[in-house]
């Protein structure tokens, strides 16, 4: 079984926290000094989440290309993290920091362990982590590069295409399937024959997304380009005759 344990301590600086971590029950792993934007609400929770994501996805301390699974155990020191993953939290401003746990890593068991004795007498080298904001969770999209995915999109995909199961297993499966669908070389940009959809978006003051068809799965994926946020997958649904391929560039 893989595991990651984190324990967060405050410092005498309001925007700086120490996050101890271990990926083994035998010995501690290290210490991350996390610095966030000044006066951020619930900064200690964001600090532990940012440290976890850095360890699991950027540093790959328990394996590369990690995805949610029942054999990867996450032990946190703050109960608010578990509530965020269960959608039982009223701290909506922290949801983007927990997005990696509800998308890519959905299905990993999370428990709360406030016992700091794991790290007694531990004096590791300190790694500095500057957090400017939450990071996007992305998949590689054929012809577009990295595109962000939210829990909402995974939920909608699961509703359409996956059999009923426990919520964590459904989201976990949806992440894997969307990665395969988006990266498929059959994906190409398409447009709707009807102009009504574009008119509707225009009347609502929104820009219409770009449509991409995976012909192998007869699936349409809709991408928007959000200023300052990059490309985002907003929904996916079965294709109909309304769609046809855009002409190839000369």
C-alpha cells in the first residue's frame, strides 16, 4: 500500500507554514516550508493541500502518473481537507486547492491523523514552496495541449457514460477514460450545423465553446478558453448529426 502523511504547523509568520511529510511508516520523509499570499483565508488548509499536491503530482514521492485508487492512503492533519473531498465543506474558496483530490486522485482513502509524534526529533532539510494560487488539473488534449478538468465535468461524464457505482470509483474511472478520449488521434474540431446554439450563447453574453469530436467513441467534448485561466474542458456528451468537421486549413 502507498501512503502519504502530512502534518502542518503554523509559524510566527501568518502566511508561512511548515508541512512535515512521510511516505513510509518507518521514517519521516521531509519538511516543506509553504508561503502563501498574505491574508489568505484558511491559509493553513491551503498550505497543507498545496504541499500534498506538490509531493504527489510534482515530486511523485509515491510513484509517477499517480491516479486515484483504494491502495493509496492519504493521512492529513486537518479535518477540513476530508470535508472538502466529501463535498461537505462550506469553504468554497478552498475547493480549487483540493481539486486534485476530487479529480485525478479521487478514490484515494483520506483519514485524519493529528498525531505529530511521527516527526519527533526529525531535523530534515527544508524545501521552500511558494504558492501563488491553486494549480489546474489537466489532461493532454490532441492538437491543443494541456486542458483543465474540473470535478463538475467528471461528474457529468460519469452521469452520461459510466454505470452506477460509488462516487469515488466513478470519478476515478471518468478521469482515466477522459484522458484516453482526449488524447485519441481521431479527435478533430467540429462545428454545429445549427446557428441557434451560437445565438443563444451570444444573447447570454457568453462566448460559445469550441467543439471537438472523438469519432471512435462518437463523443463531443467542449473546450472554452478562459482569459487568465487557460483552456478548460466544460462538458462532454454523445455526438448527433448537428456536428460536422471544420474544413482543413490550406
